């Protein structure tokens, strides 16, 4: 049990940082579309976000959406830039926090 505490402390600090960086996010599920509008996320990028949130790999996303792997990477990089995030974990946290 003692080995879990440091991980929980790190996670808590990370989540607090995310809330500080994105203080104006709406906090309910119906507001997710407002977040997409606010950050100018295209409908295709929304589809990619949904796939990433499910834990899908870039190859799986490409297969599911019938697009090339390089197009998936382009969409993901565009999403990261628009939301000012750096990786899939931050993206999942951003969307989850936006939908609360």
C-alpha cells in the first residue's frame, strides 16, 4: 500500500496543474460541443479524439476511419496544438475533465 501513495501524490499534482491550465472549461457532458467550438476542433478531429479516448492506436484509428496513418498523425498533432497539450494522456484528461 505504501508504494501507491507516491503515485497518487504525483497524479493529484498533475490533475491540479491541468485544472489551472484550463480554468474556463465547461464541466458537463452537454458542454463538450462548446469546447470543440471554442477550440475550433473539426468534426474529423472530434472522431479522432473519440478514438484516442478509447485507447486506440494510430493504426487502428486509420483503419476505423478509412484514412491514412499520416492523416491520423496530422489530425492528432493539430488537436495537440489547438488544445495546447503534448500527449494522449493529456488529451484524454482534457476531454474527460471537459465532459464532467
